[in-house]
């Protein structure tokens, strides 16, 4: 049942209850319900009666949060599914080549995207280049995925793409404007805003509702792995451009995701290949890398993406931010007071090598993140999370908090 319909029924029941009470009470000018005096004839005597006391019935108001009600109705599998956002191979919900089917079987034991959505109760998917033939095809694919989710009784899905501009444009073709790189637009707030608004509008038209942009990283030099994906080396200017892109994307109708927390601009190592270690002191990090993310939070960004980055001067253990409660839960949730959705960067990157898939999924949740992006083994991730719930390592209420953030973002995007 859709939460808005359930909510309407509950409100109807409340209205009927109030109407029933109004049959025996009348409203005062102050809106109170007053029991009317009896209309029966009463024989009077010479005895002086005490003054009549008017009984006032205070109206009651019941506030029902449809998001919390929806979470309460979910199974554990439903909740875990909302936190998974893989890449599914194919060009349609039921259209997959032999190679695509082989990939999907290894990912989750089913051949087509639609089967995987239903089997794992998925809350979202991410498109990559192999998914894309044309914008029109992506529009059809997106509609088919949402139909599969609806058929399974699931909330509408996040459908995401990296559509930063420049060299990172996953969807190209007729109807898609080739936006320039962040560096090419740096310093021109209006141009950045327009790029975001155009991107958002075009993505909504093809069923994409989340864009993994803007890049909030502050680069130290162009030899770093981020390069011209960043707006530059000045944290103040980068912050201004980040806010402009967020405003544009959100005006266009998509969710904006600032990345890559806690800042990928000071490393030459690509997390696709190995774990980057940022050697900045805490003071340097707070002066240079933090400001654009702080501006993003202040601007009301929908979500942030956490990178696989080690900052040993902030977390001496030297573990990636995606599994670091210090770098993520403490800094993002507590210091920045960010209440939105936290995505991991793609979990198939080699920066996370050496950690079993099920254990990795649990540690991501323990660190305070909400969505596991591109988990390479859905079955292992689900088994790991369920096992942690069964042993008490994770409490199901921890999942509830993530699912609430996810559903509230979906509601803000008009998906619910």
C-alpha cells in the first residue's frame, strides 16, 4: 500500500471520530467542543441549584509520520535492500546480453536487472557506460526498473548516474547537453548553476533522479587523480561553485551528491587501484578540504559520497573513510551535523581489497553510512548484515535510521 493512501485512510478515520463526537457536542467560537445542555423538561423547585458547569471536550490531534509507518511495515530484507545500490548489467530491465547475464549471475544469482531488483528488494541502481545506448533507451530502462520495483511492492528507486561534466558524462547523445568540466566553469557561478540546472532537467526527463555531483575536492596540483574534475585549489571559490552546482541540480529536479568526503584533492593515488593516503595535518585538512563540504551542507545538499581515503592524522588506524567511524560518523554526523544520505564510493574498488564482502558491508554501516554503492556481491552483503543483526553486532534500529534518511530523500525528490 502506498504510504500516502494509508495516511489518507488514517486521517479519514480520525475525521470520522471527530464527526461522531460533534453529534453530541457543538463548537464554541474558540474551536472547542462543548456538550450542549439537555433539552428535556425538568420540574423546578424552590431549592436553589448550584451553577451549571459546562463540560469542555478538548479536540485531539494525532500526527502520523508516513515514513516511519512505512519503515515499521518493512521486513529486515526490505530495509537491507533500500541500502543497496548496485550496477546491474543490461540495457533494459529484461534485456541483457550473454556477458551481461553472466555478470548479473555473479553479482546476485539472477540474469536480468528486473530479477535482481525483485530478489534483493533493491532501493536503487547506478548506471555506467555499458548500460547506455541512448538517452531514449535509458528513459525506457528507468521506467522498466521502477515498474519492477512497484510490482514487488517496493518504494520507487534511486536511479543514479555520474554526470559531472567534462570527461565524466555517463549518459550522452541526442537531448543531452555536453557540459564542460568543473575546471572550465570555475569562477563563473551563473555558468555552474546553469550547467547544474540543465543536467538536472535532462536527467529527470530520462528517469535519472540522483546525480553524483558536484565534486567538492580541492586539488593541490593538476597531477592528482581528480584533476580538472575539481573547480580548483582555492577552497573558498570551490565552495561557491559547489553551492552553485547543488542549487542548479536541485532546481532541475534531481538529488545532488557532494563528493568525495573527506577530500580527494591531495592524493595522486586512484582509489580504483589502491588506497590513497592523505598526509595533511588536521589543521591543513580543516583549512583546505573541509570548507567546500561545509558549504554543501549549509546549502542543503541531499547527500554526500564518502571516498575510500585514509587520513592517518585524523584517524590513526589509517582505515578508509568508508569504514571509519571517526572520519564519517563523528565528523559528518556530529561535527557537520549532516542529516542527509551518505553513499559509499563504489565498493568494487581495490582500495578496499582484503576485506571480505560481508564484513565490509557491516563496517560501512558501523561507520555511519546509509547506501552501499556498487557492492560486488549482493548475496554476501545481505548475509553479512543479517548475520550482524542476529548476533547483536548491529541493531535493526541502526538500519531504520538509514532507511528513514533514504525514504525522506526520496520523498523530497517527489518519488513517494
